């Protein structure tokens, strides 16, 4: 498992900068309203894809995958919708609360006060925090990796309820821009595709 190998690296390497506190990470998320980034996604089978990510907190995120995949994932209104570009059928949908992403898209993130942090450590001058919903551990976990000075999300690893892991690595993350609500409107996206 990747977490165990990362933990072994931490124990074997010399101590570097101090890890970012849970309060600092919570403040980082709570001060974020919008963000955009390029991303690279690597699955545990080695498949790689790229795309653009849009975040509007609370509760909204959009992944636009580059061709040839061209999949679209829209999170809004408490739902996750996965649009298949080859199909005109309705998207695959499930509640956001069934996804580990829900833990960082909440209106108020307070990692120090919630019983969701299962690991918090420093690795190669970055800070990693692993989160899991204590009431629903079968939903999987999300591990967030942050750069310091300033605090910024660099990547995350999601393990779903089937045990599959997906790494998302962010590039050129910019915060505070204007993002239309339509980017996160699942019904709007469905109407566009049915026209």
C-alpha cells in the first residue's frame, strides 16, 4: 500500500522542515473560495490522463479531462456526476457524501476538531494528511499533500471503497478567480449534452 511505503520513507529520511499544522491546513481551505489548476491523474494501474480542475468552495469541483479521454466530472448540489463523452445517456451519479472529497469541500473545515485525521506527517519537505470519514470508513480515504511557504495543495491520493487508488497532481494552482456557477451545475451540463 502506498501509505505504508510513504511512512517508511518518512522514518528512513532525516527530519526536515516542521509539518504544517492541522489548523493551518484548515485555515487554508476555509480561506479558499475558488481555484483553478492543470492536473495529471495516475491510477494504480499506471494509466495517466491530464486535464483542468476548477474548485468553488463549499461543495463544488469540476474535472475536465483532455482528449482522448474527454470525461467530465462535475460536483455540485451535493452530487457527483461522471459524464461519458461517448454516451448521450445520463451521467453516473452518486452523493458527494459518499466520496472522500466531501471532507475538504465542506463549508467549514476543522481538521483539528474532527475525528477524521488518520495520519499527519512530513515527507520530503511536504506535509501529508490522510482523512477518512469515521462514520463511513468504507467510502475510502483521501490523502492531501501540501507545499509550505505559502501553504498550497500540491496533490492528493484517493482510495475508493473498492481499494483502487488515484493520484491527482496539481500544476499552476491559482486561487481567487471568478468561476461561473454553471461550471458546477449538473442539470445544465445534462441539458447541453441533450441538445
